[in-house]
C-alpha cells in the first residue's frame, strides 16, 4: 500500500507539470472589444493596439483556432473581415497573412446578437501573430464588442 501510494505521488509530480505544458491556451488580440461602424476599416496602430502573440510560447501544434466575436443589432449578407499579420523571424518583419483571414456575414447565427465564429489556421513557421485590420463591409450595421482570439 505504501509503495503504491509512493508511485501514485511520483506520477502526480511528473504528470502535473506536463499537463500545464500541453494545456490549451486562449489569448485575446485586444484587451477589450471595440466598436466598428458600418463600412469602416479599423487598423492596428491607428484605431487599436493588437497584442503581438509569441506562438512558440503556447504552440504544441502547427494549427491554431482563431475565434472572432462581435455584437450586432441587425445584420446582412455583407461580411466583417479580420485580417492578421505574421512574423516568421521574431518580429523583425511583419507581413499581411491572407491565409489567416477570418470572415463572417454580419447576419451569422447569433445568441443574443453576439456572433462567434472559429476558423482553424495553419501557423507553421510563424513566430508571432497580431490582428492587423477589421473591415466592416456592412453598409447598414454597426458592430460592437468586436474582438479576436487565438487558441492552441
């Protein structure tokens, strides 16, 4: 019994740090949601400040989930587009990464007018990622609580 307990305790001490290493991580690009009026483009550095997320700190796979969220009062088939920039060299150079663009119609199914959409994206070779632009193509609808996050 004493030996079994010692083995169990040893397993916990070894397994728990490994669990923390591979636990799922969720990081927001913006510290708080922003408003994006009809037919407006918001740009990082001018209209908001995006967190520059270091992927090596969190990533255990080469695929990540990007979730976009916004609240709308109405909606249409027009889209809201979230565009991202990536760095492949530790933030020395940034490039707009259209392979990471996430779009949603503003009339997407919502719960209490809050739209949430998740797309899986390939982040192989990417060292850092940041939200670059939010483009509201809907001429009739303003959006609030607009944000994006990444999960691994």
